[in-house]
C-alpha cells in the first residue's frame, strides 16, 4: 500500500509522472498551432471557445442517429488539439482544454431533452456512456481516453454517472478514410453493452459521449446497442463535429459558462 503513495501522501499516478518528465525534457508547444512556449495558447483557446453548443445532424443521417449536440467544427486548432490529445501524447488536454467544452455541450443537451432534464431535476441517475475504444487503442494510450474525458467533464456533477458499458463485439477497421456507407457497414452490429453492464443503463436516460462526430455511424451504432439493452432515451454529445459532413440544425439554448447546471447529490 505504501508503495502506491508518495512521501507526501498523494496518490501515485505513474502515467502523469511520465508525462511531467517528458514535458521537462522537451520544449513546450501549443497543441493547436504548434507555436513554441505555452502548451495551449490564448488564440487556440479562443478558437475552441468560439462556438456555442448546437445540435448536429450528419448528411446523410444514418438510421437510428440520436439527437446530438456538439461544440466547434473539427478543423484548424480544434482538430490539431483533438489529434494531439488522442495520439500525440497530450493527455494533459483532457481536463484543462477539452473537458470544459464537453461540459458546456452536455449542459445544452441536458437542457434540451425533456427526459434528461426531468431526471436531473429529480436527482435521478443519468448514464453518461463513452463510445467504446478498441482494446489496442486503449492499451497504446494507457487509458480509454473518451471515458477519462467524460469523467473530467462531470466531476462532482450529481446525478450524472459515467457508465462505461459499451464494447466492440468484433474487430472493426479503422474508421478514418472510410465513407459514410462504409463506416456504417464497418460498425453494423459491432457494438454491444457488456452482459454485466445492462443493469447500469436499463431504464435510464443515457448520454453517449465521443470526441468527434463525423458521419454519425459510431453514435448510431452505440444508440442501437443501448436500446437493445432497454436503456431510456438516448442523446449524444461530442467535443467537435466534422464541418464538411454535418450541418447545424438548431442553435442550442445558451449553456452556462464552465459549470453544469445540475443539482449535486447529497451522497
Ligand atoms: Zn495555439
């Protein structure tokens, strides 16, 4: 037990220690524009914060695509930051840069969905369900990054619970580079709720979480899997939306800045 703690009694997080060492050894650069100095510069921060959360519908709309809210367009500094966060060793962006954006998108989604809003107002659980990650990606990244993002976005926010129950039931090809129809075929029937995970979502309003919505194939397949597990109504939130393949269908209600407007649970 003592081996897992530092002398100051803080939990030992080897991954964070490794990142800190890497940062000391390498010069810092902005994850959005690459400029030397700050690891996330004010100009890129303005890019990320410049778009109010909105509903997004891909064109064409895949069958079963859930009502989805997203942050800014997936381009420029936003795209660079998400890529760096996912596969460029910039896990530090989770809490400081991406979680605040997701938190605002989530607040807008909860406000706009009557079922979710009512559950939050009652203090009943709402399941925040990360899109599944391939085992190999999770291993390479050292964590399920979208799950960490979801957890960072709702830290301390009452009835919202991160429920990591979705998994891939078979191997799927990398979605990058596939068209809309190919992505749909690639994922069809490939996502399921883990057998022991069903009670965690049955009857509950669910919010799917992913980093980016592109063709909507992933969110549609995840929503199908939740419905099979007899979840309550499903909506989805993402940090960003691919601009070329999506169109904003309505502006969401203004989201409260920086905090979720949900009551905290007594426990
Ligand atoms: Zn920058």
